């Protein structure tokens, strides 16, 4: 039976164990007070200067989102470059594969010692920014972007959301941008929408299935003050599954 009080229902769930690499799509996520379980545990660095990957700013990192990732049941990271096998990371083999793919010496490193396997004794790297607990995006906003830029691919992967909510388009509106300060529930999870998500050059980069497209960011700058989607803080942690309804509280 359809939940008539719901704004929409969860259609995609994502986490990003390694910053800037491809996301991991899941059927369910566990959300704690500060973050999603398994989210943003590792970074990728240039071994020549220890610079962390910045696909939004430097073309040398533009192929990084094509590197697939997954966490094992033991919370250990595995990566696969295009046409390559799954490899444990951090590790010599995985670093070698990534370096060959990118064309320079690069290395996966944990942000914190507890993120890595017990036998890892290599260096750490600093997180590039302070992450918000949850990034939420609606299909209504993607539909609005598509209406403004019909020749472009308004694919959620451009924007790296954690939760994608399927809802009816709202003509002329990016609806969640107008919900700042409101509280809502998704299953057992209770969130407050804290701020709009300001977009950067990452959104224009090609990924598997769509091409480089400056028009994506150009339209967001022109029509929604650089923003798409929202950041949320956690009022009550919980588990979220695909299909869970979203409603204001």
C-alpha cells in the first residue's frame, strides 16, 4: 500500500569508502551519529608529494572516479581499475595497478589507523575536508537539472549522494534546497537538513556511462546558486533500506 504521507521513497543508497574513487551502491546503510558505516575511510595520494586526489581541480586525477571500490564483510577495502581484478588495498599490488592506470605513482592510504587491516604499518593521509554525516538528493532535483540541460546526463553518481529519494518533479524547483532546517524521517533514521550542497568541478567529470560535461555545473551555478542536494545532520541514528519512505516530522 502506498504511504500517502511520504514525500517519496529511497531509490538508491551509496557509501564512499575511498574519497574520490567510485561509490559503492548498497541495499541498506547503517547511519551513526557522525557518519555512515564504512564511509570515507581512505584517501588516494600522489606519492611524489603526498598530495591527496583532487579530481575537481586537477586533470591528472580525472580518471580516479573510474576506479571501483568495495568493502568486504571484514571492512577491508578492495579496488579494481577498469578491466582489472579486485585487489586488497592498501597494498603494493593495488598501488601498482592504480599507478599504472593513472600514469604516475599513487597510493591508497587510510585516514586513521583503525580503518586499515591490523597488519598495515604504512603511512596515513589527512582528510581533505570535514565531511557532513549525510548527503541527500532527490530525483525531483535531478529532473529539474535535466529539464534545464536536456542534452546532459543528470546521473546521481556525478554528485556522490548517500541517499537518493525518488519523488515527483516539482516544476521550476530544486525542492530539497528549500527544506533547510526541516526535520524528516527515513525508516528509523531521523535527520535535520542543515545546508545546501555546493557543487564543484567533480560534477562535470566523465565516469562510466557518461561524458565530461561542463554544462552540468554551469546550469547549477546559473539556476540554483551552485547547489544540488542537501547535507543533513543525524538526530537519531538508524538503518535505512532501499524503498524506505521519507516524511517530514
